[in-house]
C-alpha cells in the first residue's frame, strides 16, 4: 500500500484524469454549492417564518413565503441534477480512461509479467479496481464539496443568528476530528487487502468456468465450491470490517451530535437568554445544527470511498508505470533471408531462477526446416519463445541475417514470424477477422478465402450461415478443435512471413484433416526458415535437421537417418513411439 505521505500524490494524479473535463467540473461544483446554499437559505428563513409569519401574522410573508420556498427548492433541485450528472459524467470518463491506460499497459508489458500474478487479478484490475477509482474521483468528491459547503453554510447561519449558541459546536469539533483520523487510518489498512481478494475471487471463477469439463469429469465440484467459499468468506470479513468501522464512526458522530444538541438546548434555555432570544432564532440555530449532522456523518464515512479509491488507483498506477518491453533496436527489418543462429544461448527465468536453456548452439539455414524434439520440459518451447523476444537471452546471442536480433526493432522483427501453436488463440469475431487479424486486417476477401482454402478450412467455413463473415464466439467456442487449428493455420498462411514456427500445429486434427493440413504446411514451409516442435516423430522425418533437446541442451543433431543410425536419444524415442503405434494398431 502507498504510504500516507503518498496518498496526496496518488490523489493529485487521479485528479489529473479530470483536468480535461474542467468545464463540466466547474458546472458540477456550482450545482453542489447551489444545493448546499439552498438548504442553508431555507434554514435561514425559519426565523422570519416563526417570528414574523406565525407570531405577527404578517400578510406580506403569508403571501410570499410559499413562493420563496418553492423557488428555493426548485433552484436546489436543478443544482442537485447538475451536480449528480456532472459528477457521473466525469467519473465514467475517468474510469474509461484508466481502463484504457491499464489495458494499454497490458498490451506493452513483457511476456514474463503475465506469469508473475494470477490472471484473475489482471482482469479484476480492469473491472472491479477501476470502478473503485470512480468512488474516489467522483462520488467522494461530490460528498466532500456538497456536505462540506453545507456544514460551512449552516455554521454561517448559526453565527449570523446567535454566536452564543454556536459555542455548543465546541463539544463536537474535537471528537469528530478524532473519529475522522481513526477511521481514515483504519480504512487505509483494510482497503488494499480488499483489492487483492477481489482479484482472487475473479481468478477462482475464471479457473472453474474455464475448466468446467475437468471439474465435472474428476468430481471437483465440492473442492471448487470450498475454495470459492473460503475466498469469499475472507472477502466478506474484510468488507464487514469496513462496515463495522463505518457504523462505529456514524454512531459515534451521532452520539457526539446529540451531546452538542443537548449543549445547545442547555445554552438556549438559560433564564438570561430566554428573555432576549426569540423562538425563531432558537429554532433556526437548532435546525441548522440538525441539518449539519447528516453532512458531518457523510463526511466521516466518505473516508471509506476515498481510501478504497486511492488504494485502487495506486494499484492501477503501479501497473501503468511498469516499464514496457525493452526495445533498443534501431534497424527496421523489411524481410529477412531467414539465416538464424543460436550462439551459446542461455535462458534463466527471472521469476523462479529456473535455467531453461544451457548453452544452445543451433544454425537454421535460410529456407530449411529444423525440428525440435525431446521430452516435455527439455526447453523446446523456451527456445522458440525467444525468437519473437518474449524472453531475452540471459547469455549468448541470437543472430538473424548476420546481426544480433536485438538490433532490429521489435515490431519489424515480429513481422518476420508466423506462429501456429498447439493452444489456438481465436477472438470473439468473424472468421475473416480472425484470419486477417491485426496487421493483416488490410487483406482482401479473396486473399482471406485463398488462405482458408490453402489451410483446408473453406470446407467447413462454406457451410456456416454467413461464410467467412460468421462470428465464432469467445475463443472460437463455436468451432471444433480441428476447425480452430485450421483457422490459425490460415492466419499464418495469410501472413506469408519468412520465418515459421509450428508448435504441434496438427495435434488437434483428425487423421484426414491432418493429411490435408500437412500438405498445406509443406507448401507453406517451402522457401521459409521453419522451426517445428513435434512430439510425434513421424511428422518431422523429412526435416532438414532434427535437434534433440534434453534438460535445456541440444544433445543430438542430424537428419532422421543419421540420428537413427546414431542409436542415441532420438533412436530410443523413435523405437518407443513405433512400438506404441504398433500396439495401438494391433488393438484396433
């Protein structure tokens, strides 16, 4: 949590989001002042109403007083509308701006960040946390200004009619200042913890919904329900602490206010005062103090919103201020030849210190196909993950076309790479927009269809209600696994990049589709530098070279016949898979 001294800095930065809306803020503040001033004006009218209208039966006041009251509350209602709408207008724009900034930060943060905290916290930051900011930047500001001005205006009424009776406030001021200090400190201690628990709630729901098949298959409903209940119970306890603090402050203010009212009545009923003070003056002062009390209660409770909003804003600002991906490249790469070298490359993940790669040397000639095989966890994905610079080498270097690839700008480097992964990523959009995604959005409909045909995807796209313009749902959930994979392959075909990464790109396809896709991929890989991660060795037997990885090192390298003849790791893997296939075919 931000130190107390930094709270003003966070709030000033938060107010910076409202600077462009200063005309709306000015009108809203005027509305707040009209709201509080109208109430004070009405309270001030009580004295002539009681002393002149009812006691002396003044015909002038009898005629005009109802009209004045209607006029006062008509103007006050206009001020209330203007202030409420103005505050909401600014608050919603502030929330949208902060959501945009934090989402923009997510888009430019380096890949390791996303493994450093649960995705639920990242989602919660854009949804729940940014909404908490609105309370500090808008509604809390409205309460502070409106009720603050009301207290001042009512104090003015009291002083105008009787400075003597106003002395009763001396009972209230020190006690309320003490309550506000204690409550503020308490809110600061709890608010940050609430932000974290909301991220846990979001993450738990996200995991359980995303894994609903596994939850049902393995009977995990009770476990997930218990896990969710435990997190929500913790959240409930924290929110009840806020509620208890709020209730204690309100009841304390109420008790102190009652003592102040008692003091006012005591002072106003002294014999020497009763002889000179009119009933109208006494009831005007009494009503002013009574009207002041709800405002004082709201001013003490507004600390909850302010502290919660400041904690939320601080959390968001910390993400916004995180350094983006390092891009020290100065050279634009138009189209690489695809001459790729890994020279003594090491990779240590900073989050846990795990050494994923240990001195990898590998040359991928232009237009060649390099297959990476080995057990899970041997470093294959880590190696190809360094190509688009999701991770930087901890030692050694990666050379592209004879230059350290860090000399190229990130954007131009990534334009050279097409990627088809085992976990297909699709978006809640049309087929066409998923194929022509991002920088490919300028592709013509004919080019999109040609890419889909090359990936053998038009076979099912043509049967869709609106063809390539059919929406496919979140993560492409309206498609089968094989169909999603073919959409991803069509995207890579459309990109036409000189470097191609295939990470088990045919794993989700049935036998017939796999045969057709392998043909498409063979055409796609022609004249491109291709790295293929494969678990099924039968799919990479024709590769120009096969690199066998184990524990972050390349332990064997050669063609399929050479590695079989070597009789080492690759030959053992091949024998094992061949025997498994034989057993499977025999059982069929």
